[in-house]
């Protein structure tokens, strides 16, 4: 029996490869996602471990004293320089070094553009000889020398290489400080930490210039690194350091700090794994339809062979196991190839992330044993599970019936399929309704489960649901192609389950593409509506890469003739009651003059240095209301704040937490801006004012000037970019569906060899034969597209309604785009029929007629 199975596999290599290709793509997503995220994890673990000392001392307290060593003149909390000498004499300490670290300092390339900035930060540090944690050098000189005077800098090797700056060149820099732009002479390049910088750029100044730039000349540091003497552990050193610390400072071990930082980065980037695994699931689901169809047809075509095996003593179980073994081999081979393709996919993802600034080019890919095991298990299980029903059917056909080629599907089997499909469809609709009604702790999951039930139920009911579509196409075929069109229609309707299964694979891809198209159009329409309703300002100044910019820009813009008012919006990452949240800082009296925030309870006018406003969603999630007291922690210091208002998130108040600018200053948030809203004077010359504003920030590539229309276009751009990525990934599922059509037609040609020979003998030309198969393929593709668009619209409407509170409150249906999907499906049908049609047309007529 085993020998017969191997011979069967070798005899059908091409057909089984088409099925294996579906497994290959699905497993490639699984392995690629794990390889890439493991690579990210190792890169950031190395990066964070090289950016901490054995013990780190920083300002902060666990109480609510409101004290600390800062904020100073810069609004940044610091520790005094005198503390460095004290900590160097702590028992177990080898040395102590003052460290200054500031974010928002970027190198300007020779082309006038920022280096990085689209995610990885621009970091400025002071020159220090102290090592990082566990003896790793914090910086290693590669070329030149260390900075020794004001106006001299050292760059990381990667940034110097990207820009082409050489030792001795003058390098322009932009910062988020009171000195927004400066030039310095490059005196050396260095490697920082124990790993690559993952796209971040580092600029090293002398300690004196770093204090002048980032601490306004204060003789202090951001933190102190204490290095452990040989034989002293980090925990032992931390205990000794804590005993010597003044109030309002805190100490932490470098390993614990690095682990927390790496965990936060992993959490922030975990969407990459989830995103890719979702598409892996989609690809494998679509592939399952292809596998089921392939093995169903192969079982039907091998009925005489299987009957002979039964006649010479093979049991039903042995026959079924033979088919499952074939599926297992297909799954194993497909999974193995998929792992290799996944590594190539991880390379491609690295390249994509490199274009947005996350440079992993110097980090080798990480292939963990877990990745191999999971990929193989997933691929084999999906293939064997998909082949289970065809295998069971192969073992259940009586030998005598199989010898008569009596392999038609019993009506009872089709009735069972339709009954189960109807139950799943109704249950899915109920689940979607429950999700929209907010049933359960996670209504979105309920909605998703309901949508999956609708998808599977529709696939099972497609032999019935597709009849009107096939009837309409049949009418058009008969009028346009006569007898050839009639035969194409009859072939498409001859085996409704096979046609429906093939169309269902395409249906899944098209439904998801349709859903994303509608959600994307709705998101852009909602954004346009929100901007039109919320933004009153005439011009908006933002950072094109989402980084903060110097507070001096606001003062410069205020001096531009024709400007009536400038409203600042700041941002910070803090902790509210122990949970990390983004906060927006505004002047509550001024912000209402340029935007229209929707305040639900309380009043923004009550915002002061000791209060906060919360989004209605966050307030409801945490059981807070106007009058509640919350704990806000920033830079290690905790302070109590009172909730004075709740609001609906919008373009201006885009965070869950909003504070006054005075509140930000009290926390020690650096005085940098995220957005400036500019109101023009009533008599201002608008074109001239726009040019003047642009000229004001001409030397700062971190700031761009937009009018309302340009600002709206810039906000829509990320939505379009995301849609392009989603379409590209869903396109792979569509490719699998196309392979399903090719496979079905190719197997159908083999199944109908004698019939094709007879048609050719009575006068059907090769061209007419190819046309017949092409029309049959188009019917399958259009059926899948129509069902997919109907389902996609239903899913999109449900999803849009569930996202109303998240800002997608306008339903927009891109009719032209959906019509294009149907036309593309018809083209797919034409292309899918090329190879089967050519193969059928080349059959020898006499041999075909003689085929049994």
C-alpha cells in the first residue's frame, strides 16, 4: 500500500505541486513573521543592553512630593554633577559617570534631508569614557578622535556612511532645543553600545556643549551610570547606591532597565507578528479550499485504481490512509519550501522597514528551532485536515460502484453540506449582530467570529447561492457565443460543489479586499469630515516624520507679518495610574480658537497645572469621571491630578490624556512642540503669508507648513500606504485562488478527455475549445468576485459601525473600485484558462476518443 501511495504521488507531481504552493505561501507568512520578529528582538536586546550602565541613577520619586532636582530651566529633570563624585566612592563601585541623553537631534544630509527620523530616534549624548552594563564599551572610536571642544562632534559609523560626511567636514544638525539648528565639525566616527543602532543616529558632543545645548548650561546630568567593581553584582551595587542617594532620586540595575525597554519595544512592534500571522491564516484558509478541491478531483479520477486496491484486499481505512499520506507528504514538502520562502520574505520585510528608517541590514536573520517546528506542524496539519473529507470519501466508495465509475456525489451529501452551511451562516449573522451590540468583554472578537461563520457558511452554500450568477452569465454566454457558450455554462454548472469550492477560494480574497477598500474609503471620508469640522486654523505646522521640534519655532512664527495667533500642541509619553498613555499638552484658552474639540463632560477651561482631561473611551474603560483623582508619572516622579473634563478624541486632541502646557511644565516635559496651529489676520495676503511661513522654517527639515487642504492630504497618505501593503499581501491569497482555478480546469480537462475528443470529432475547433474553457474559467472567477464583493460589503458595513466611536463615522463605498474588482476577476479567469486551454487543444483526437 505504501508503494502504491508513492507511485501515485510521483505520477501526479504537477497537480500536487499546485496544491503544495498554497501551503508554501501560508507557511512562508508564518515562518517569515517569526524570523523577522526574532531578528527584531535580538537587535533591540543588543541595542538596549548597550545603552545602560550597571546601575542607573536618575531623578524621580515614588511619592507625591512634587520635588526632585528639576525641572530646571529646560523643563528636563536632572541630577547635580556633585552626585557623580559621591557615587564613585560607593562600596562596590569602580567608577561613576554623568550621562546626558537627549532625543530629537538629527543630522541633515548633503541633500538637505534628515537622516532617519521616520521612527528611529535622533540621539545626542555627551562624550564619556564609562562603560555600559556588564563591561560592554558604551562607545568605541572607529576613525578620528573624540570631541575635545565646543563645535566638535562624533557620529555613529552608519550615519556618517549614509551621508558621506568625512572627518573634517562641517555637519549641519537640527535639534529640539533653544538652538534649533547648528553646525559642527566632524572629528571622528564611533560604534555605540554592543549592537547596531537599528536605524537610530547618534551625535556625540563634549560634556560642556551637551550641557549648554540640552540643559542650558546647568552643571548637571540626565542620569549617572555607576560601574560595578569586579566581583560585585548589579543588585549588590544598586543596594549600596540606594543607601547613598539623596531624596527624590532612584536607582535601577542596567539589566532590569534594558529588559523593560526591550519589552516595551517588543510590545510596540508586536503588531508586525500579528499582522503577518493574520495573512498567514488567510493564505492557509484559501489554500485549504484548493487542497480539498484537488484531492476531491483526484479521488474521483482514481476511482478505478482505488477500486482495484479494495478488490485485492485493501481496507477502507488503508485507502483513506493512503490519501492522507499523500496529503502529509504534500504538506511536509510545502512547509519545508515555505520555511525557505519565509526567510526570503523576512529579508523583504527588512528592506521595507529599512526604507522607513528601521535599519536592520547589519543584523543577521534569526531562525529559531521553534520557527521550524511551528511552520512544519501548521503546514502539515492544514494539508491533512483539508484532505480528510476526500480521503474519507475515497475509503467509503464500494469497489463495485467505483469500478462502474459511479462516483457522483450523493444528494444526501450535498443536502448535509447545505444544512450545515445554513446553520453557520445564521450563527455568523447572529454573532455579528451581537458584536455590534457590544455583547461580551471583547465585542470585536465576537464580531470577527461572526464574520468567520458567515464566510464559511457562504462558502458551503455557494452551490446554491451561485446559481443566479451562473444563470445570468449563461444567458450572456448563449447570446454571445452560441453553442460554445451553452457548453461553457453547462460545464460550470455540471459539478456545483467543485465550481463553488473553486470560486469560494477567490471569494475569500475578494471579500477581504472589498472590506479593506470600503474601510479605507470610509476612514479617509471620516478624516476629511473631521478636519473640516474640527480645524479652524488657516495653517498647520507639523513634523513630517512625527518627531517634536524646537519651541523657538512658535516664537519665530508669531513674528511673521500677517499672523494673528499661534497655538502650540505638545506631546509626551507618561503613565496614568500605572498604565502607559500618550498625552497632549495644550493652552486650554487658545486651543478652542483654532479647533473645535467635542467636550462631553466638564470644561477644558478648568485645565491647569494640577488637572487632566481624559477621552471618554479611557474614562469609561477605567471607571473615571470628572472629579476623579489619578496618578500621573513622568520621568520617575508621581503626581496626583484631578480629572476636570472628558472629550471625544479628534484631530487636535488625539490622545487619551490632555493636560495644560503648565501641567506639562510641572511634570518636566521638555518644551518641544508637535503641532502649531496658525491663524491668519483678517487682512493678511494668504499666498504671501504662506511663503513667509515656509521661509521661516526653510532651514528646518523637521517642520513643514500646510494649509487645510495640504494638511488633509498629508493625513490621508498613511491610510493609502497601509492599504497598498494590505492589498499586496491579500494579493497572495488571490494568487492561490487563481492557482485553484488553474488546477480545477487542468484536472477537469483530464477528467473529460474522451468528451473533448468527441467534441473535436464532431467539428469543435481548437479555438472554440479554448474559448469554452476560458468562459468556464471566467464564470468561476466572476462567481467568486460577486460573492466576495457582497460579503465584503456586509463585513465593511459591520466593521465601520463598530468603529464609529474610534472616528470612522462616515460610510463610503468606492463603487468604481468594486466594479474594477469584478473586471479584474474576469481577467483572472481568462489568464487562468490559458494553460489548461492550450493543453486541451493539443490533445490527439483519436487517442482522446479511445480513452476510457
